[in-house]
C-alpha cells in the first residue's frame, strides 16, 4: 500500500493510454512488491531444506543466505495477485516477459528505491535477477509513521520541524524557522513543546 501511494497512477496518462490499450506500470507496483516480499519471506523462513532432508555444505549455506531477498521474475509469479497476473498475461509477450519489464521499470524509481536490478534482464535466461530493498522501504515507512504521529499529536508544523532536524541534524532555531517557513518565535515554541513531551 505504501509503495502504491508513493507512486500513484497518473490519471492523465492512464486516460490516454486506455485508448490505445496500454496502461501505466505503477498500477501494479504494490502487488509486485508484495509478491517479492512474500517470496523473500518464504525463502528465509520456510523449512524447505529440512523437508527435503538434504545436507548442504557450508559454502552452499553461505550462498543461500547471501541470496535472501534476490529473485527472478518467475520466482514471484505464484505470489502475484490474480488481477496483476491476468493483466500481465493478457499483454503481448506473456506473463514472465512483462513481469521482467515491469521490474526493470520499478528499479528506476528512486524514492523510495523498491527494487534493484542485480543481474541485467536483457539476455538473462530467467528475465534478470532482482533484489527487494526492504531496508529503504522500512525506513520510508518509519518516517511516514513518525510524521503522522507528530501531525496528529502536535501539528503539521511540528512534523515539518522534526523532518528538517532529521535531514540536517543539529540546527539553530532561526535556521529551522527559515527552513520550515514560519516565524522564529513560533518555531521556538514548537521546539520547546516537543522537547518537553520528549
């Protein structure tokens, strides 16, 4: 949901694209991200190695652990939503090819970085190798929760001040007031109130 809200579908583009059968790729970003997270969680926490009862060497175990979070498009297909699967399957090229193209487009999104392209998709037998950027997504999610909490408990101005302090570190109150676009007196009062509440 967070990813879908960060990259909403551009309504103007989607209207013009609906006429020629194409659609904006951000429509499926949330579903593909969720599928990749489900796959990564399954790979890390499922006891599939215990069920297969196979012994693995230290090198194989190290390689498996190093590849947690990495996936090929075909790996996440079982975890996709039915709507996304149906839409990508209906496009020219098929499900796997369109999913690979979608993941390459997602790797170009910057805030937050969702997916990185580990191995180039062009010419790759499985359509490329990708890695979900869980740390960046969690960092963005945490910042959003803090912002909402500050907005609901204090004010939008207090949330703005805390965002400025997170970006710049220690600042004088006059600098914070300039960056927050508010009078210095109001900024000092908010800083004092925030410091009192902890």
